[in-house]
């Protein structure tokens, strides 16, 4: 199983980025997918999740600014991040709990830096 996150970078406050996570080795369409982030010196937190049927959930701090989506044909999950703030600076990870193996899997993370 591999989860490959990409799309991070340096952006000014107010800008946008789109993260992508490519999954392999799982029945992607059957699994919920999750984006987490870990800021320097802080605990990892769940940012957004999308179930196999497309139901989404967000941490309060990103509601209205971030959108999680999935493309089952491409085995990809996305995180569109708009109106970025310096507090959004973190390493962003995608993860899933595979319903077949009953194991959790994590990608390697992609760094998002928002300058003020």
C-alpha cells in the first residue's frame, strides 16, 4: 500500500494550494480518506475526511476555506485550500484505514508554508 502526497509549497497568506494524494494497493473506492496536518511544535490534527460515499467532515478552523474531494477513477484524494493563513503552515499527510486489511496507512507528508 502506498499513499503519495504532493502539492505543498510556499504561498502568501490569502493564497490557495491544492494537495493531492495518490493511493495504490487498496480498494480506493471502499475506503474513507483523511487529511491530517502537523504544525511545528504541535500535535497532529485531523483536517478533513471524506467517506467512501462522499460525505465530508472538517475541523472547525478550516470550514469554508478547505474542500476535500476524491476521484475514485484516479485513486486520488484532493484538498483544495483557499484563503490560506500562516496558521495553516504544517506538514500535511493523507491517510486511510483499509477495510480489507484492517490497517491504517499514511503518506509521507507534504509541507505547506504560508507566509504573512
